C-alpha cells in the first residue's frame, strides 16, 4: 500500500484533536514522576486512548496500522504507564519528549505489526 500524506492526515488530525493540549505541556519524565495518581491516570488514559483511536482509524481505512495489539487487550492507565516505564528505561532520550511521542514509540515497540 502506497503511503500518502492525505491518507494519514485525518487519523493524525483526529489524534491531536482528541488528545487536546494538556498532555503536550508535559514531558514523559513529568508524567511518570507526577505524585498525583489522578493526574497521571487522566493524562495517560486520554493520550493512550487517542493513540488507539487514531490507530483504529487507519485500520478502518485499510491502511497500515502503527501498532498491532492483541484484539482482546483492554488498555488502561496502568498498562500505558508500564509501557512508558519499560520504553524509557531502554531509551532514556524519550524522557524529554512529549507523553504522546513516547507512548506511541512504546506502543510500536510492544506491539509491532508483522
């Protein structure tokens, strides 16, 4: 399938709209070290769910998905946080990136499409 900017624009645009501006203000390190579990969970859930939605949008349009988790996996803030922690341990430079960037990297690492 040939890559087209037009084909990926809508899912990515949807991702940024759903995500909102809040999680862009925080680096991955800020989220992981945030002492408030409520704030951490809200940001992780909103960011993770936005990535899941954008990924599903690609699948609906018969385009290559960015990551391919098992169909029966129920994502939660706990799962997103674990993915982030493991990913950042392996790639320390992700600490300074936005939550969305680091989580997307982690999801592609944990659930690669074959």
